[in-house]
C-alpha cells in the first residue's frame, strides 16, 4: 500500500463521500458553514491541505443538495392528463413493462423535465430505451411502501435518482412515437441491436443467455434458475457488468487495433480504444461498476500516451469522485458499493496474497486468479451478505474456473458475432463459447450441490456490518507492517463483532401485528415468537403463492425475528370475526349485516372494513363503536373515497390502509 503522500485523492474522496452521506441523513444545509469556517481558519494558519479537505466535505454536501429532486406540487397529481416523455430505462416482467420515463411535456405544453415510474400491464406496445412515448395517466407521488420493519424498499434508489412520481398506464393509451434523436440515444440503442444479434447467433441457448447478460447487461434472457445458481455458487458478480468484463473488452479491442500499433499510430490506437470503452459504458447504461472501470482504464491509457506515472489508488478515487459528482445518489447503490470495495480490496490484498514472486511470471499470473478472487471476496463479503443474506463458502473454486474461462467465453462470443455479421464461418469459436459457458455453469452447479458450501438466510445487523468492515483496517496494517499490535487489534475487533452477532438479541419482545397495503386481499400478519400467522381474505388455493411472495418480500424481517414457520388461515367471510392481538380487539367486517352480530360489550379497538362491505359506513361506526375504523386497501376506490369522506365529515377516527400500513407492537 503506497503512503498517503502518493495518493492525495484518497482523503479528499473520503470527506467528499461523508458530505454526500450527511445530506442523505437529513442534516440541515447550514452544516456547510462549519467546515467552510474551519477551512478559512486553516488557510489563515497556512494549513492548505486541511482547508481543501474541509471544502471537499462542503462540496459533497452541496452536490447532493443540487441533485436532490424537488417535489412536484400535489396539484399536478389530481387529474388524468396526457404526457410525452423519453423512455430512459425499460424493465420487462412478463407480461408487464416498467418504464422510467423523463417527462418533458404535459397536457400538450412543455414542462420542466422530471422522472416518473410507469407500469404498463402488457408487453405491447413494446417500448425500447430512448423511445419517445405519449400516454395518458394519473400520476401520484412515488412513496415509501414498506409495510414491515426491515422490508426492502425497491423504489428507494429510484427516489434518490430523482424519480418523483408513478402511474399505471393502460396499454391502449400508450403510443410509441419513434426513436429520440441524439448521439447518446443512438449509442444506447446499440444494446437491443446487439441482444438481437446474440439471439440469432448459432450459439447454444445457455451461451446466448450468458453472453447477452455479460456483454450488454440485459438480463431479459436470463432465467431465474440460472440467477439463483450463480448466486449460490458465489458467481453472481459474473452476471453483473464489472471491471473483469471491461478488461476482456479492452484486451479484445487491443488485439483488433494492434495493426495501428505496428504502423506507428500508437496515439490513434489509444484514442480509438478510449472511444470504444466509453461507447460500451454508454451502451450498457452507465452503471457504476462499468463507469469505474472505464474511468480507471482511461486514466491508464492517457498516462501511457503522455508517458506519465500513474497510481491505481488515485485512478480509483478519481473514478469515485467523477461518478459521485454527477450522480451522488450512486453512493447508495449496491453495485457502486460492491464494485469499489472489491477494487479497493484487490489493490490492497492481491499482491500480498500471491505466494509467488513476480519473477516467476507464468506461475505468478496463474496464482493471481485465486489471489484476486480471495481479495475481492474479502472486501465485499460483509456487504454482500448484509444485502443478499447468502454466504457462498465455495466461492474460491467456482471463481477460479470462471476467471480463467470468462475471457475465453466473451472473446469467442464477440468473434462469433463479428463473423456472423460478415457471413464468415465460425464453428470453432461457437464451440469455444458454448464449452466455456458450459464448464462455468457446471462448476457452479457442482459447488451448489455440495452440502454446506452455501449458507442461506444469514442476517447481519448494521452494527455487525460496521464491525466486519472495521476489522479490515488493522488487518491491512498487519499485512503490510507485520506488527503484533495490528494482529491483536484485528483479533479483538473480529472477536467483538462475533460476540455481538452471537449474543446480542435485537428481536423485539411480545407480539407484533401488521396489515400490509395490498389491493387484492386483506391480510393480518401476527408474529408470535418464531412463528408468523397469516389471517387473510384470500382463498386457500392462493396461500402457497402468498407464502412464496411473503418469504421473498419480507425476507429480512423474517430473518431479523428468527421466524422459521409461516401458517395461513382464510377468514370464513360468512360472519365478522374478532381477532385479539396483544390485548387489542380487531373486528374484520366483510358484509353489510355482519357487524350487527357484535355486542356492545365486545369493546372493539379497530374495525377493519374489507372488500365486500357495501353498506352504510356511518351505520357501522354507530353500531360497533370502535375506537378507529380501518378502511382496507382492497375496497373499491370510489367506495373507499366515499367512506373516508363521510367519516371525516362526521369526525369519526379512521385510517386508510391505502395510505399507510397498520402495525401493532
């Protein structure tokens, strides 16, 4: 590890990131005045570098403020209107499409551009990225829809990116006008063209899925089973575009452009290589991992052109600063975090983990694969387990095989595509691509099938995550300094982290109950110790699908509470039912006449009005005398709004389960 004097960008990058995180934590903007005042004082005492660091913190905070999306006034959501937009991102979930659209025209007139999430319940008309689309929709604010603690907020990253609203677009109101102009949009449209070329190639189905994912970043061809298999074997990063894929692209492009080198056109070759790299970055959507690799590669190439020294750490820091300056919300992206942690760990540990001297070049290069793999896994394991709750113990053999064969698979696949475009024979390269992908998949399957090599359902608290990351600091110092004090510090931090993870009990005591915001049914979730009981209006034949959905959607909640069993029971719906949870009585009403069976002595705390009730809501409120009326999310929209209006006018306490979930702890 080089001394800090040789990597001056590292401290500045750290304080810049701290400034962004401070803004995201809700700190007031006036906090900027503190580091600025301190910077002025440091300049007075001629501590210029310290003043620069203080300004770096303020700059990170201000950049995050500038990129935070201003809320759209509520008046803009009150009516159905016609909009025109450019589709910036399209995700296909058969048979639906989810479109991130940049709206620049509303009701026939121009408006300040803003981003919206559009859901189209049909695969037709097919919308492509950078297409100009017209549609009619009622927009609503994009809200946090987490109903249970620890539930994953899938729209959190969209809100940080500036997506401020969402809408449900009917397919018959959606029209694709055509492709939006511009160089950037033209490059983005190369991705579907490349995907189509891969689909028409003579490769095997398995190779087509793999190459489409690893060359374009498009996972539409990838099956769920393949994704789960690679994740269990510790190969999920292979399916996400990263530095490894960019390195293969660089190597292949360098070979193609080698004739320019022979003719003395070295600068031209280097400039063309930079252009190709940035075209690849734009085509794949400017994802943080690819951007990081392309920026670092650009720095290396420019340094080569001008014969300047280069530092990998400075290149990494420059990549982080550039990405965060233009997209500060990327710091919250899992891809950004894993990419930079992996690269940092490789730069720190790979050289030390390789047991062979650089003098023995062939053996050193061969052992670099497991050394780099071990380094990347060491740097990202804690964060990966925190987000995905999977700990693959067989990562080393599977990654060693994948690292050896991925360049062969990608290079052969690219040759096949070029030969296909030029109508040339490519049988040997088809064989190489198919065989390489087959071996990678077979290795992943073999690792996954070995009992005990994958730990699923691993839950880390934020405290344990911080402890795991902190333990890498003294470990790095020991690796370079070889002092016993650093080894002892590493053991102490690891022991403390393990103790917290083993003995700390953060599970709330008592019973918890929740009613999520679901439009298709009303369900009461009651946690009692390690069991979750679900009482629902959904019919029994849907319970198996609901269990799968709940285990996925509430995975982190179930793990954090140690829940190991789910049970489902359907309400009879023939009569109202009272459920007692933690001393509170909840009455579920499904019909107009059912509530008349309730005695006044039943002392109802909450009356939950479900779909099927079409009676007089004021009659119900007067008869049951519940403390609060809960309007279920599955009630017809017009009826729901009428009930809410009548209860508000009468001053009856009530809540809409469309707006917020019900919880009782």
